[in-house]
C-alpha cells in the first residue's frame, strides 16, 4: 500500500529546498512506497489565479498521509494557516539544536518548542473599530490547551514514545539527548498580565501534567527570552501559546546558527504537515544558495511520523555529518550551493543504506 505525500513547495527558496529534500527521500528504500503529489500555493499562484491557496491544494493536503511544505511569501497567512487547519494540527513541534561544526551563539542548545497551533492571537479575530483604533481578540480554550498538554506529556515520556523524533542522535525522549534535558517540560506564559487567557492556558497545561505525573516548571515569557539566551541548557521541552512559540523558536534559531537549520512538524490526530521554520528568503531566492538542512530535517520528521524510524535516523545522521564536516552554504559561512550540500547529504545517506 503506498502512502500519499503532498508536496507544496510554495514561493522563493521553498521551491528550492523542498525538491532538494525530496531527492534525499528518493535515496531511501522506504520511499519507493511513497506517491508524491505536488500542489501549488503562494504569491505566484495568487498572481496567476487570484487566490494563494487553490481548493485542490487544500483538499490534497487534507487527504494526504503527510505533507512537506516549503514557504509562502506575503500570502503566508492565507496559505499556511489554512493548511495547518487542513491537517487539524493542534501542535507545532519546533526543535532547535546546535550542531557540531556549526558556529552557534550557544553551542549546547537542545530545545524543542511545542507550540499551540490553533488559537491565541492567531485565531484571526482582528477588527478596525475606527480609522485610528484597531483591536484583536485572543482566544484560549481549555480543550486546545489540554490537547497540547497531553501531547507534551507523551512527548517527554520516554517509554510512551513520542509522535515525532525531533532530530537528535538519541532515539526517543522526543529525540533529545537524554542526559541534556531537565525533567518534564517548561510552561511559558504571561498569566501575570493576561490572567484570563494565559491563566486558563497555564492552569490547564499544569493540571493535565499533574494527572499524568509529568513534572512542569513555569517561566514568564519575557523572563524566558532572557534566560534562554543566557543559558539554554536550563531548558528542554518548552510548551507555549501560539505567538510565543512562533517568536521564541525564531529566537532559538539565532542561538543555534540561523533559520536554515530549524525543521518543524504540524501534528494533527490523523495527518501532519512538515515545514522548515524559515520563510521564502527573498534576499537569496533563486540563487541556489539556500541551506537545505531545515527542509531535509523536516523530511526526516515526516519519515519518523510515518513510522520509518531507521530511515529518519539515517537522514538526520547524514545531515549532522555534512554540518560537521561540510560543505556549508553561505549562511553557515561556506560557499557551497544548495545542490552541493544536498548531494553531500545524499552521498552520506547512500553509504548508510
Ligand atoms: P525568512 O525566514 O524568509 O528569512 C529571514 C532571513 O533568514 C533572511 O536573511 C534569509 O536569507 C535567511 N534564511 C532563511 N532561511 C534560510 C535558509 N534556508 N538558508 C539560508 N538563509 C536562510 O523570513 P522573512 O525575511 O521574515 O520573510 C520573508 C518572506 O517569507 C515573507 O514574505 C514572509 O511572509 C514569509 N514567511 C513565510 C513563512 C511560511 O510560509 N511558513 C514563515 C516565515 C516567513
Ligand atoms: Mg515564524
């Protein structure tokens, strides 16, 4: 039985790094079982058709077993938010790891952000009251907070096995090195100010963790931003509301050497969508110099999600090896092209299989 994988490269470097990741997947045996189906979305589609996300692309993602997405430009909110909804994604898993061989501000960083993926300030309730006054309604529900917390408990529970191995050399515990992480997870919020919304988020997450016997610590969002910069090794798995997860994971990208390294997974109950954290990078698009690591590591998360753990590990190790010894794209101080880095990863994959 073949598995249908939707590919939605999108705009800018999305259309460079997604095909690169697919060539890595094609070097593996398991993917002979995959049927890749391409969907279009993004600014270039809006220019041609007047809509950034055609219904057929939405339907493809909503029915495929998994999706690999690249990035969309100015139409990002009109593309990625509906696509995350198409897989009914309730959590965005964003690992941020420093790699040997990559110059990082904080070389011991090994974090995984579990970001609420449906509500908060991204629920879309914005309005313009008058010409000079606009408002935004923030939505937090017990059910979405509890669903995230249940996932987080499973994620940190070694024996329970995580839904996604996030990319480290270790095999479980959410893919994080077992010796590096504090127990349980950290809940990041701002309930001291947003007592209703973040209060409900914090209380629900902590309650669920207590019933599951998982340890939690709480850190206010602003204090977390400072503390994670000063010493990221204090933290491991970080559970946060939607906007906080978006911002803090990009901040963590800065600690480990840039956006070209961060993969992510949008997990739903029955399907999932995988994407690099970065956007379309218009400053380097079309030059074949984008770092393909984030997209390739996202593809490894896809393999893990579909149950191909060995292949996922093979791909991750190949990326780690290439990051350790080169070649490197310009964002990491090298002069290699996207194609050269991808070919080096493929050569290492082929050696292993
Ligand atoms: P960006 O992530 O596209 O770029 C930020 C910086 O990081 C740029 O200097 C870029 O060259 C660099 N960078 C990003 N990925 C890289 C890679 N793989 N290799 C080497 N360098 C890389 O974010 P920016 O500039 O804020 O947004 C550009 C466009 O992307 C905007 O139109 C935005 O709406 C869209 N965007 C889309 C997202 C999505 O589709 N999920 C997410 C973030 C931004
Ligand atoms: Mg972002």
